[in-house]
């Protein structure tokens, strides 16, 4: 197997708006041509509560709070996630991020495997 890698300056990467949740994000998976994972950086502004409470069919997710603290609802419980904290969530565990603080939260979020798995929406 030949050595292969991609590198980007995140500060110069394209910032887009998620059609599903309205979250500003950088699609690192697309920018880096990822094949086995779906990494993104999310910028969750104060007052943001448009993410869906959801689970997945097969995609496991990794969350890391780059700047926060972050706020999440996981399996019916609300959590404050300190900056520098990592979380792994199994596909069938219900979750959502939100921001009810006065500071922007920045998350590194990685889903794997790299499959179309838009999520199964659940009532809160």
C-alpha cells in the first residue's frame, strides 16, 4: 500500500451550513477525501437547539469538545461536557447537541463507518 495523506489548514477551510440542523460546520471528510470516517468541525452558536434527538442505524459517533463546554442530551440525560472531553456514542444510543449558554461551542465530530446514515429522529 502506498503512503497517502491529505492536509488542510482548518482556518482556511470552507464553512458551510447544515441543511438538516442549521449548524455551521467544516466537512473535513470531504476536504480530506476520507473513505472510512466522516469528520466535521461543528460551530454551535449560543441559543442553538435545532439539532434532532436521534440515533443511527450503523454509524458510531465520536465527539470531542474543542471549545466549550459543550451541551448534549444522551439517552435522556442532559450533560455539560467540559472542553477537552471525548465521547463515543454507539449507533443506537439517542443523542443531540445544543447550546443554551452564551458562548459558542466548537466540536470535532467523527462518524464511522463512512456511510449515508442520516439518523432516526426520536421524540424528546
